């Protein structure tokens, strides 16, 4: 105990308080254990060695009272949010890691192996180890207001290691378990609401929040009296289990290309659970021991440390952007203008009206485009109403805030105008010059440019200080990244307003210097460029496209090219090649693709199989110098390391952490790589290219 306790010296211990209560309808005492770390719901209760020891002691007290039942619940709004991961970076050897796994099993399984019926009254958030406490209990209820239930471990690079992989498939069936353990976790850490948890069989009953404990006790009385027998499905250990494992493997392959050890290990443990008998302690010993071993391996894996680093970036650094001026300088935004009414502009209009709830005016070159843009926003609002996410009144109010006008004078009452037109510097300069005639001197002029100079765009204006880059990623509703770019003359009030507006839009802003491609696109084009140049030289499309999977990009380069659009990629590439000709080279193959107006490299046969579009194969001229998959990966890694170091030297962002944040939030790069810099450090690429690591040893690594 001492050894692992040392690693968790700073643990906020979750106490467990045992109270012996009399319950109407139950003859004899009931022991109620409450988990509570002493803080409000903003600091959820979690389990480190101290918390596990406290629960163990509470169970001693409960059993000593000879109750007829034991129930466990949490503090207001929180049941328990899993393992305390703050101590993980201090775990330095496998024995400590094994001890943590074994301690959790030792304490939690007392609920499962109790001869006294045990109940979990899930009154609030129950994640990871918190949900595993409930799974070890014989019966489970949940409050309809419980915020989230789930096993998110594989998202971070772990496995549900305190019983989750062995208990869940044997309680709710292997297919449902795959949904909870892998599919949901790897789908942006999706969780279950109580209704869905009931549907899947994770809990046995759901009750209202106002008198949740009373109703749970009344239900428990009926269970103890034999009046209610919660349904337990027949588990298919044959084809049903085979099918579930096949789906699990497909999910992990699709989401991680098997490069994240946590999800791969979870599949193995779910397969092992097929032979785990919940009524046989020896069988449970075997399953739980396998979880302990898996946990010990993963806790000492660099991928987990990178996952925790990424989680910290997204949940902490993203909320306090480096380089943002004092928020007190931000101006209030009471009206928004959008120049353009195409798809990107319409998505922006939808976001602004939904989150800011202020008037939004769209303009374009003809009424038909404006009507189409306004129609798109109204249609999206109708969809939300149809799904029950907006009341009819709220939907009508939002629709009433969106209008269109051919006359830019309609922008007179706006405080924030953003342009989303074609990537042409002269066009954008012309638009901003026209807007200056109609708007107040302090109205912000934001540009959604992906690569053009903010400084040049503002150069001829009367008020260049109010121009700022405000670069969204497509699809706007899905991707959380927003690059905020400071031009040479952008003042602090404008910058502060941009950051505050990003936050109000529920986006994560990263500040960037005004250099071509900013952060994400500069790195993306450099990477895509290496892959396309390899194809130009003679590397087969399939080899080049699949070579860099371990970098953690959610899709292959040519799939991404089709999503971005070859013309957009070429235009951004040309901007970067002009600025940095020694490192960015236009691909003749991509130029031919754009000239022929082809939208993708791949086409799909009737059997759904991916093949190179024959027309693309014909027009993309290749040399005779083919590279291997390993060579393409190595050159791409080296390009990443080189470009990131140059960007840090140029001051494009404040630190390497901001590069990782941009790649995770803007491009869905894998948590198990911590974005990219921990991966480049781990593979030795950083030192090989730059002579030094990006991050200090122990940051995002063991």
C-alpha cells in the first residue's frame, strides 16, 4: 500500500461514510455508504489508493452491522468519476501499477461477492471506476438527472481495469459492451444518459431526481421481498460473441489503425470475458488478473501518458489560450454580419445565431444566394426543433434573428463582421474597404481566411487595428478549433473580443502569428505535400496513402484531400510554396487533378472497394522512383519535426503544446500520440532532425 500511496501523495481522497438506516418495507437495518471527496460537483469524487482504502473501511463498518442490504451512492450530482489519474505520471514501476489494479479489484469485488444483497444508487455522474463500482453491485438504479454514465478508459489509452471488461459483457451481452467500452469511448468520448443505460441493461431502473433515494429504497424493498426480479439477458457465448468481437476489432481498426494499445488490449479482455463465470470466484480471479496485467502494461506505456497530456490540453490549456489579452478588454457583440452566403458562411451564421442569440445578417452578390443561405440556417433550426432540442418558440426566435441583405449598409448595427468568401486577397481587401463605409469604427472585421496575410488584408484600411483572423474548420458545427490570428496592427481590444467571442461560440481558440497557413494548414499542407510528392516520384497511391497511419490522423491523406477539396489544398499549397519555396513544393499531380476538375483520387466500385480513379491514374504523371511505406512515413515524420521547430522559432504559437492542441482539435489527431510532438519525441525524430526533444522527458511520456 505504501509504495502506490507514494505516487498518489497529492490525492484528493474520496471518503466513504457508512450510515445504518431503517427503510420502510425492509425488515432489518440497511447500510448506506456515501462517496464524497468533500468538494462540490465541480470536483468529482475519484478513486486513488486513499479513496479505495476509505471504501474498504466503510465496507468493513457496513458488514459489521449485519445489515439485510448494503447500498452505495454519491454526493450531489456525482456518484464517482473513476480512477484518480493525477498520480499516474508518478507511477514509475510495474509493481506500483499492478498494486493499483489489484487494490481496486480487492475492494470493489467485496460488493459482488457479498452474501448480503448490494445495491448501487447511481445519483449522478458515474464514469470509469465509478461505473465499475455499480457493476460490482448486485442491483443498480440511476437518477434520471445523472449527467453521464460510461467507461471512457480506451479514449485515454487505458482499459476499464477494475472489472469493467469482465463484468459488463456478462451482464448486458458482448455487443452492448462493445458499444460502451469501445464504440462510444472512441467516438469523442460519448457517454450514456440514464435512459440509454437502462435500455442497454447497464442499470435496472431509473427514477426521478427529486426523491431518487426514497424511490431507490422502495424499489430495493420490492427486490428483497421477491416482488421484483430485474431482468438478466441470456448471454450468447457463441456466434453472438464472435460477431461482437469482430465489430470491436473493426471499430478499433477504423478509429486507431490499431496504433493505440489501450483499445487493442480492451478487445482481448472482452474476448477473455466469454469464459468468465460471474458466479465462480476462481473464474473472476483469472479475468481480474488479466485486467491487472493489462493495466500495469498500459500505465507504463508512453501512449497513455500522451493521452493524459492530450486530455489535459483539451480540458485546461484550451480554456485559457496562450497570448490572449485580458478578457476585460473584450467588447460586447450584439449583432453579427457575415459576408458570403455559401455553405461555409451559412454554417457560420447558424453557429453565431445559435450560440450568441443576436441578430445575424448575411450578404452576397445576388438575392438568390442570400435566400439560399438564410434558408439553410432556417432548415438547420427546423432540424433541431424536430429532434426536440429546441422548442417551437425558441426555433421561431432564432429564425427571426437571421436575415439577408444585398446592401452592406445593413451591417451598420453590427459589432462583429466576418467574411467567408473565396481565398483571394484582392477580393477580401475590396470587401473590407466597402464595409468600412458602413460600420462603426470599433466594429471588428474578422476574416475566415485559411492562409492569407491578415496584415496585408488590413493594410489600406482606415482602421487596420480592428482586423483579426478568425479561422474556422469544416464542418463548423463539429470541429472545435478556431485559430485567432493577430495582424501587425491588430489591437488588444480586437484580439480580446475575438477570444471572448470564440469562447461564447463554444470553440477552443489557439492564437497564431500572421504567417502563411497559420498553424493547422501549414502543417497539414507540409504533410500532404510529402505524400503527394512521393506519388509524383513514382510511389503507388495505395502505398503512399496508407504509409502514415501511425501519425494518428483520423483519415488517410487522399481521403482528407477529397474532404478539403483539391482546389483549396492547391491554393493553400501555392501560398506556402511562395513563402517557403525551399520546403513546400507544388505537386504536378495535384495541379493536373485540379485542372481536370477531379474531386478525389479514389473511386469506389460496385463492391464498395476503393480503387484509384482511372482518369486520375491517367492524368497524374509519375516518375520511376518509388518509395517504400517506411520511407514515406520517415520523410513525413521528419517534415513534421522540421516544420514544427521552425514554427516555434518564428513564434507562430506560444509553445509546442499549442501545435498539439491545433492538431487534436482541428484534425482529430490521436490522443494516444498526444497530438504529434510526443510521438515525434518517442520515435526519436525530434532529436534526429532538431537535436532536441519538443517536450521535457516525463511530459507526455514515462
